C-alpha cells in the first residue's frame, strides 16, 4: 500500500491530475491540515476515487475539529493511528 498525503485544499491542475492518476487499487489517501476541506468541497471526487480506484480515505481528527467539521466520508485518525498507518505503508508521498 502506498500512502498519499494531501495538505492543501487545492493544487494546480497539473498536480491534481498527477496525484489522482498515481493512485493504485489498495492505496490510502490521508487528508491533513487544509485538505480536510476537500471532504466538503470535493466530496463527489473523493467518493469516486474510493469507489472506482478502490482506495481507503482517511483524515486527521484534530484537523477536522480545528475546522469545525464532522466529515461523513473517510475514516478519522488520531495522531497515533496516523503514525501507525505511515509506518505500515510501503511508501509515502506527500503532495
């Protein structure tokens, strides 16, 4: 499993296309920092990635709380779980 971490609400079109096309079945995507806003503004795209690409979606619970959000997509991770999933991944890519 390759772990992809996003920390921005949006990237340039080229980077958006690159990270989305680099996802493989079984990969995981973690939304951190400002990227938590994607659970609101890009929910349809995230749902499509989960369903069509077979990825797992996670977000940091602390970031969701900081933005006052309770996402209804993805799974919340506390800091310890975030470290665990990072260490379990075959490789990590931070976008």
